[in-house]
C-alpha cells in the first residue's frame, strides 16, 4: 500500500539518540545513555507498524524522536520525502497536524482542569484559527461518536470517566485534526483486558475510516500479531529484526525474537516453556561491543563480540545477526 | 480439612455516609501445596480478598462477616500480636512492585536477616546462612555479593527474586502473590513464573496467585476463581474453566483475547465497564453487560452452583452453548 508519492510516509534514517552529557561548569558529568543506535526504518502509508521490545530498549524514545518531542542526536527523519527533524518549530507546524500521538496513561495525558470539549477543541484552535463555533462543535461531536463516546460528555471533566473512556477521549483528541500518521505509545497497557479489546477495536475502526498509518508501540506481542502489519523488534536501542507480522510469528529468525516469542504466556495449557536467556539486559550506558545481544545469546562467537551486525535480508525477515547470516541458528 | 478455608467472607469500607461492600460472600479453600489463581479486572475485589486473609486491609476497610480458617483456626479475629506469628511466617506475601516492597536504604542482607529474626530466635550467623541459601534457591547469581547490595543496584527481575526469597525465608505453608510479574518484562515474567512454580512444587507450598492475566494463571495454577464486582462468579479446575467457561463474564474475558487466525479482525469486546461499588446494579452485577441477561437476572443474585467442582454464578449456564472458540496460542 504505497501512497501517491513514491517516498515512504515516514522514513527514519540512521537515527541515533543519546541522553546526558559530559558535564560542564558547576555540573558533574552525567553518564551518556545510548538510547538509539543507528536505527533505520521506513513506514509506508496504511501500515500498522509495531515496535516491540522490553523496557529500556528505546521503543518510546524512537516514537518521541519521530514525532519531534526531542531531536535525534544524529540521523534524519523524513515525512513524505521532506526532512523534518531539522525544521524550526514554525516550519514544523504543518507536519505537526498530520502527526498525532496517543500516550500510554490516560490518567496523565488529559488535563484534569479542562472539560472534554476544551480538550478536544484545543488542537483545532491552534491549527485551524478562525474555525466557527458551530463547525468546532460539529467536529467534536463527529469525532466523539466515531470513538464510541457519548457527545453529551462534552462538559464533563476527565476524572469522571473510567480508564477505557479516557483512553477513547485521548484517541479522539489525536483524531481531531484528521492526521495521517498516529503514534500510539502503549495505548492499552494501562487498561483491563475487556477494555483493551474495546480500545483496540476503536483504533482499528479509525484506521479503516480515516486511512491512518500507525506507529504502535507495545510490549505485548499477542497484540502485535492481531493488530500489526509490520513489526520491528528492538533490543538495547537497536533494531534486531524487521518483518511482516505474519512472517515474524511464523518463523522468527533472530535469537532474541525467538526468546521473546517463546516467553509469551500461552493459554492452551502447554505450560511455561520458554527459551532461557542467560544474564541480564545490559545498561544502555555501557553498551557491549559488537552485537548488543551477544552477552546473552546462545549462538554468539568471536565475530559477534567484535563487529556490529546490520539489518540484512534473510528470506522473509530482515535480521541483524551474524549467526543467522552464517546459518548457525 | 483444608489448609486454608475462607467462608462467606464479607469486607466493607465505611466511608462517611456510605459503606462500600468490596467483598460479598466469598468462599474458597486451599489444600496443602495447592496452587489457586484469583482472576478479575481492577476493582473486582481480588486483592482485597487476598489481603483480608492476612488482615492487611487498609483503613477503614474491615472484615464484616464470615471467617478465615487457617489450619482449622479462625484467624480473621486475631489481634495484631497474634496475627504477626502467622503473617510473614506461616503465610507470606509477595506484592506487585518489588521496589515498593524492599526498603531502599537497607541492604538485602539487613532486610532478610531482620525478617528471619522477627520470627525465630536465631543468631545473626544462622540467619545469614539461611538467607544465602534462599537467595541461591531463587537462582540469584553470586548470592554472597548480592547480600551487600541495595535494592536500586538490582534489576527488576532480581529484586522480585529477592522478594520471593524473603517470602520463602520462614518456610511458609502458603504464599499469597499479588500480581507478582505485572511490573516485569515478558521474558523476566516467564522466568519468575517458572521459578515460583518450581519452588511451590518442590517445597510443597500453597500458592494464591492474584492476577488479571488469564494466560499466566493457566500456566501456573491448578484451580481458579473468577471474581466480578466483589463476588466469585466462577470456580473450577483451571483447565476446565479455561477450555469450557460457564459464566458469560469468564467467556467474555477469554473471547476478548486476540486469538489465532483472527489477525486484523475486530476483537470480541464486553460492552460497558465494571460498575463502581457504590452503584452496583440490582440482581446479578454483570447483567447490564451480559448478552444473555433477562428480567430474572436483574432481580435476584445468582448462587454459585455447579458440579464436579466447576461452578458458576449464573442462571443461564444450561442455555449457553458450549464454549468452543479455538483458544490456541495467543
């Protein structure tokens, strides 16, 4: 599903992001955290692109970098062929309305002092100055209905709603500007199981009706299999496997993906039967040399400890792994 | 006689003019070495039910009815001093967030030894040795060095291992674990669950596992209680409940999980959300969300009934078609 232009909707090129600095006058040196290392991804129009990985792997940092909440340290981000990471705040404005974000915790992402109507009108008041009151009201109602909320909730405050209702309000806020690209950072992990299904359905409906492209961040792999079209598995700030969702779940190639998939609790009574990884996730302040996964990888050898693997085609998936390349897995 | 028997437990929270009933007539039992799962969504009362066993209810919550029989003795009416000989000794507890459980300013050693010496008259040296052996039991590498660590120096998984070691220190009869892996990553969760399962089996310790994750429960427990709005709505052997749930709520929960070969389609959802405790509907609390509800459902509260140890609190169990949705892998 490619859009009218040939360029992918969002193109992430060799992005690196580090936090912290070496200190300066009157400040002690902070350790440098390498949150993202040379990440390149391209998201096509209509994709539900999922980013998965464990806490600290950089998936949220990547999402925030893409949407412009913080600039990349190195690398470029292109939106439909235009480089956006280097734009000024003003130059970025037209892109901002096309890219919206849904946050994890609907208790923290909605301003408790604003009514639902105020929350939903705010983006329009910024980006569509001079929109008439009637048009505003109609838009709010249209979006509220489309996410399954009662438009009569308008004058109420966020604390009056349950978690699922709040998350639908924050989805509505993201949809107010008719965006093309929506970044959803763990949008359902704060919700109960029966409510997760409701919110996912709303997101899938919205995608169908509004032609959205999602960048969906989650640690829950069962959701990815259901919801996603493409998936990138991240480990310590590095993409280690990139594939169509179906291919990844049918035949994961990277040793980390295999371990991750085997750890999903299954309900079919097969018991716990996961691939054990040795050791702990190293800290991003002190990355291992070579492949970042090598200290925990059962297939690691001398080359893995020395060189950094890059994403390469391997049949149906792209993997960054020497062991896969050399046929040792 | 069961090791632990909870009979018609009622817990209420008097809040000024209103009194909220968090738990209504909840009964269950646990045999020695048995693993029981309590499942439900937030607000269902599963944590309150477990906390009330050890009288850990936060004020103003109180047990307003029923009894908690441990080894035949009602422990719900014990005073704090008597309770202390059981709590953390014969019945211990693992909480959700290990960072909140462990004291950030004390080393692992201090905390483990303190816990042991509170229950037993032993020397520091003996306490140190027992602590080390428990740390080894929960597979903590270089246990001697870790004894001197502070909680912040350990990863989330290691911290939860320390908490499990602490729960095992006094060789309890029962461990109550309240969402022990919810704060952890999926690979760590798998490790911790395997560990808990093995430890409970090898030490013949009973486990009450409280969680919202049906998949985790199905892997670890032998029996399962499903709670909704303060009541038990279904009870039975885990495999039986998972493969052939009788109560519409349990069925709804299972159907809401993404299943094999349904990728891209809409998930089955339970309409609405759990009612708040101060606005419970008349009759069956689930009736406003239930696809089978009729007039009778909004009039009387259904009893937990069934046979062969699998029971459900629903008057429609006979009419509901068998649950044959294919719950394969997630």
